[in-house]
C-alpha cells in the first residue's frame, strides 16, 4: 500500500468518492486533527467538538471496515499537518496522498503550501459534497452581472427531478410557496402555540467526552461551553435527527419557518446543516426523505418545498457563489460600511431583547435559525454599518455550521449587500415592525417598537430610515424599494430630522444600547 487517502474534518461522508474507488488492500487513510485549523478563528466550542468527535468516530468505523487509519489527534504542535504527513510518508513509504478538494479557500491554500513542504505528491479530486459542481455553477454564472437563487434553484429541481411532474412542471403549479410560509407570532398563538417533541439529543460517549476535555484545554477562550454538547457525531445518530425532523417537525416547518420564539429556539426547524456540512448527512437523501413524507400524506407541499429549497437551492447557490467570486469576494464593501462591532456582540449584554436572546442562544448552542441570522442579527449589522470583514468573522466564529463557503455569500451578499447586489436584488433591511410581527421579543423589550424617534425608540426604526436616507441615490431606482424611499422623501422635514438625530445618537452610544 503506497497510496494514502487524507480525510478532512468536513469530508466524513459514507459515500466518499475516493474511498469508494479504493480498498483497504490498496490504500491507507490518514486523519489529522489540526489545532491550527481549529484556532484560525475563535470557533464555537460546539463546532470544534462536533468536528473532532465526528472524525474520531469515523476513524473507528473505518477501522471496523478493515481500513488502516493513521490518526493524529490534537497536540501542542503548531505544524501538525505537515509533520503528520511527513511522518506518515517516512513510516509507510507513501508515494502519494489523495483528498477531496477542500471546501474553502483557506484550506485549499494550506494544502498547496503543504504540497511544497513535503516531498510526497498531494492529489486533489473533485468535491463531491454538493449536487452542483463548481464547473457546472461557473457555466450558470458565466457572463451574468447578477445571479438569482431562484433561477439556479429551478435548474436544480429540473436536473434532479425533485418535486416535478412528468411533464416537467413544478408540483402544485408553483416553484415556491413562500406565501404560505409566513405565519407570525399572533397566528402561532391563535393556533395554540404548537410544539414538537425535543430532538434526540445525544449524551456524550467516551470518545466525545475526551474531545470535550481537549477542546476545553486547547481552546479556552472560544465561545460556548463544550460540556453542554449533545449533538450527533455519527452518521447513524445524524440519521436519527433527520428522521425525527421528518416525522415531528416537517409538517409545520413551512408554516412557521420565519417565526422566532425565545421559548423554543428550534421550533420546527431541522438543525441538520451542521451534519450536512461535514458529510454525516447527504443533501439528496434529506430531500428525498422529505418528499417521501409528502407522498405518504405526512407533510404538506409548502413545508417540503421550503425544506428542499434550502438544501438544493440556497445551500448549493452560496457554495457556487463562493467559488465563483473568491478570493476577491472577501474584500467586498459596496456600501462602504466601516463601523466596528459593538462591544456586547459576544456577550449579548444589550437591552435590545431580540439581539440579547439571539446572542445568548448562540453562546449556548452555536445555532439560530435563518430569520434570526438575517432579519435580527444581520439586519442590525447592516443598519449599524458594521465592517463586513468583522461581521463575517463573527458569523464564522459563532455558528456551529460555519465554514468560509457557508458564510461568505450569506454575510457579504445576503446580509450586508456588500457585493453591490450580485446575489440579492435589494438589501434585507427592516424596522421593528417585522420583528414584532414574527417574534415574541418586542413586548418585554426596553425599547418601544412602535416609536421611530427618541431615546427609548427601537434602534431598528431610526437606523432603518437613516440607511435609506444615506443610500437613497443608490437605490431610488430599485423597483423593490423606490416607493419606500419616495415615501421617506415626502415626510415632513421636522419628522425626518428627529428620526435621523435619534439614529445618530443610537450609533454614538451603540456600545450601551
């Protein structure tokens, strides 16, 4: 055996293409827990615990299947990957290393540098974690000044034959059912505040407990407490989570997809992205499970279509944009936002109830669902003119499902409009009216959601109008917001002055909001 397969921490899928083409008789496996990769940013400790524990469990599975796995756990060595590859080559006289192409640019650069440091060739193979290859997406994006997820989503539906009729039309006569997926907090309460049973949380086994101890040791300043980690770390446990979601949460997922409740952070969401992004689950099997539930009459079309769209639509789209625009995409700042993050952004020590609860939830779990990411946290960052690199770093650090490819387009394109509209036709800005409609935060908040000016007015309100006032020339011709801007222009001068003055005061005192 002169050839070795290098498994990265986000390539743990059971149908790994290189493994499928090899055998224990012809190849060895090497797995390296890189401390430098874990410390590149202050990643949430639950993210690190998930990935390191999933790696160790995967190594045990592979050994049980007859593979020789050369495993290198966390250590004090700074150049663990280079030393591990060199030691492996020397011990086994390895002629070549083979790995799936890294999912993000920093890791790709790291592999390129490693290839120069060691004498053994490192061969990369096409990424098989996604349903749309980088080359396929490049063809879709070619010569386009702006990309729309909806166009790519429809192409993926047709390509994969998901929720399509025999004559090539979308099931139900529409490509999406967003109009059925916008129930707010009042509709939720009127329906009796339905709840799903809790997901099958997993008590840490001996392997995970050892990882928790090492994460505490090596990453003491990172967000979160690894001792509270209860997530799946094996494929079978991840499948249990998928099956639980399909049975108990999917039926109401669509209806309450945008709802925010401080009483139940998970609501009817799947929280499957951490397992999809490291390979414990596969995108197509998740979609097929949801569609099977619909075929069996166990889940409505609006819920199933919304779930499928998140996976083959949004997930594939942001990955494609990442590789289409990198590495220059990270420098995007079309709106010239240059303000630092508020001091409380890691602690949650703010009187804004929606921000306070979202950040505390992140500290505890490394998770919030997409509306909290976009319309609470992201909305605030946009309106407060936070520096895009700082915001991107924060999202990458705080979320358990974060990777560069996940967050770059989500933050720079969708949340901050920093790419100038390449992937979003308008900025996703909103006043407290949206938050009050969709959440139970505003009633108990220090700030008054109905007020637009004054010290106790909700900061989202005055900052919202300041944003459009400042950027009116850029967006006044945009069909989606031109009426809004025209309405602002017609307001009495005294009213506008009061709102803008309040916004300036909020920004001046942002660290004590």
